[in-house]
């Protein structure tokens, strides 16, 4: 292997949540291919093990830490085990997220609200809080928070709970850079439009194959996150807004009144 093709992330340890499918899975594979030792988290052990096995089969290094990011103590314990095993933690990718079919005001319940906010916003905070002490001690670290087009712009189709959580995530990401840049820590919020991932199945009316083919694909986001991870530590990519060329969220008309 020549210097030009040497893996850029060799020696780095990366923790990816939501790694059993979609953006998290594709990102884990991309970071592993570039040399990072991967730790994969999510609620379902079986898909995580499948992802880990595919990384190992390609010559990479991957272990599994199954957890629900909405459980603060479980997140803290997992982070402790990762740091104890590897001695460091260089990259955190917060990709775990969900939405509910009962997402608009006529159907949204307090339980639905709590489900979305607890995972998409609080769960991200728990993971960030768990890794910050180690990154501060290293004087180096990258945190990638997968937000949404709905975090930057108000969209009807995603609903108020998801929009609120993703807007909040952008605010949290901005404060990370305001406060932690002096410690060598960079945070990047990725704001994708529609991505063809399993979250589409939770829409009240799931889109069909033709619509999904026009969307961003998980690999598109993985390439974007890999670009961020490869940036020099002096570079902070605060926010990246990315959409499909055929941007349904940007074109959707207002729905009729209920």
C-alpha cells in the first residue's frame, strides 16, 4: 500500500450509534475501511453483529456495544467500557434516531413526543456527555451529530416532535463548538434531506421504490461523514446541509387544514 492510499484513520477509535442499519451502518463500514477501530451501538444486537461481521470480513476491526441511547446510565457504562478497552476515543457519530407514525398534531401523543425526543435529542446528549471527559483529556476529538433538513428548516412531513428534537440538536452542536473548541474538540451537525433508510417505514404513508431511489442513500451520508473525519484537527466543519437533487422536503406544499 502506497502512502497515497494509506488509511487516514488508522489508530483512531470511532463509536457509531444507530450502526445496525441506514446511515449508521454505512458510516461504520466507511470509517472501518479507512482504518478506524469501530464500536457499534444500537438497540438490536443481531443487526449490529451483522454489521460488525461485514467489517471484519473486509479486514477491519469492529466490536458491539448494544444499548438504547435513551438510557443515560447504559450510555455512560458503554463509554467507560470502550475507553477501558481501547485507551482512547477519537470519533463519536450520533446516528441513532427515530420517528413515530403518529407525528402530526391531530395524532401526536405525549408518549410519542417522549419517544422521539428521548432518542433523537436526549440520547445524543447522553452520548456526547459520556465521551467529553476523555476527549478533553486527549485534547482532541470529533463528534458528528446526524440532525436533519428538518433541524434547519420547518417541514410538515416530519412532525413537531422530530423537528423540535433536530432543531435542538443543532443548538447543542453549536454550543459544543463554542465551549469545547479550546479543548481540541470539533462538532459537526449533518443535516440531510430525505434518506432512503428504514425510518421511511414509520411514515404514515411509506414512500414507494421510485421515490426512495430519488432520495439520498446511506452511502452518500457515509461519504460525507468520512470527509469530515478526515479533516485536519484544526478544521471544524460546523454544519453540513445536504439534500437529494430532487428535494421533496423543499418542494412539499402546505397540507390542507384538518
